[in-house]
C-alpha cells in the first residue's frame, strides 16, 4: 500500500475507534433520541470526510495569464513545474504535483490538498469530528467517574475498568488535539489567512476585509449550507480564488474600504506577498520570459478561442 493511503487508513481507524467506543459502552444506555443525534453527527462526519477526500481544491484556469491582453500583473509568478502563471495565493503542491488556488495545505489524512474550493469541506470534517468525539467523551464521563469513585474508596480497578479508562484517556487526548487544530484553522479563516501564509509569514493583512466577508470566502453566502458538506450552485465560496478584494492601505486605520473588483484584479498582483525565488517570474537571471518569442518562432493565433491568444510553445505552432 502506497504512502498516500497511510493517512486515510489512520483516519479510518480513528472513525472505527469512535464507533467502537460508542457501541461498546454508550449505545446500550442511550435513548432513541441520543442514538439518532450521534448517528446524525457521525453521518455528517463521514460525508465531509469522503467529499473532502475526492473534491477538487481549485486549479488555475487554462491559459490564465497567457493571453496577449492580460495584464503584466498576472505574470509575476510562474510555476516551472506546471507551466502556469500563478495567481495571488496560489502555491504548488509537491505531493499532488500541481498548483492549487489559495492552497492552505496538503492534508495527509484525506490525501488531498485543501484549497479555495474545498476548504469548507475540510473545516466541516474537523467540526463534525470534534462534535462526535466530544459527544462520545461526554457520554462516557459519568461511567468513568463512577468507576473512579467506587474503585478509589471501595475496591481495586478490574481489568475491564482499566481498559475503559485508557480508552477514555485516548479519546480525551484526540478531542484536545482536534480542538487546538480546529481553533487554529478557524482563526486563519476569520482573518483570511492560510496555513502556508501563516508558516511562511507571508500573510497580507489587506486580505482581511471583514470577519463576515472572510468567512463567506470559504463557506459561501447561503447560511443554510454552511453546516452541510455540499456547495450546490448557491453555496460556492465568494470569489473565484484568483482575484482577492483588499482593503485600501489608506483606510487600514479607519473605515474599511474595499477596492472594487475591477480595480482589485489589476492591483492584486502588486501586493504579492513574500514569495520564494522559485515562484518569481520573470527575473533577469532566470533566462528569457515565456513571452519573449525567439527569432524564428512563429506566433500562431487560435481563432476558436481568442484572437489575442498567442501560442507560446513554438512546437505547437504550425
Ligand atoms: Zn505548479
Ligand atoms: Zn496536495
């Protein structure tokens, strides 16, 4: 089994662990409503897990930045591996081996990248894992308390009780770790940042337009779809993952004044945050730009797509 399936296998084991604890110790004492509640949370967790595993995180649109009329601002960063121009906040994932729009990170647990178009699914997976975990934990706590109370004053622990307490400890540890991880990601979303920007210290505070607008850039505008791992047409994240509304620098200390979408498209690339040398294009010491057509190379126009489009690869031109 390849390395890429290890994370999914671990995640599957964690799901089975939660289920086992529930069915072995809790379900027998629970009413119908409690059982329905747990299964609803668990179903949403499974749905989020599978949907985020197989969803598209967001790829750079074909020929983006390659059109003759495109602004030079689009051509600041070039991926030498994918041969695409990289919009703001787009990064190359070395595991998926492609560029991802607004890449947050590559998640080993689902073996998929978290990007602009599936971040909500990832967050919902964390959310429902957290709720399911705490639901089981809170249900086992009264049993654990009674075991400890009786054993401490009256008798010694039996083997079964020790196993139960150990499982409870593992569950508590998982819940604490999940809480920290989820709160970290919630903070990033509310200030319109990503894990990569946080780790690289390349966060641009001008992306933080307001808590609500930051939120709907991940979860979409339709509130009734916020807690469902499904987008539909109405629930897509606000924006396109390419151009980002920003706060005017003059208004950072006063009222929030978001640049218009049209102006932003032109200005966003001017505020490219710190990027590694591999990301930057063009550069004097990196050889010719893909736009500098060598002598003898032909410029061919594709009339079916756009008359201003230039085929840059001379091998493709007739
Ligand atoms: Zn790339
Ligand atoms: Zn990836």
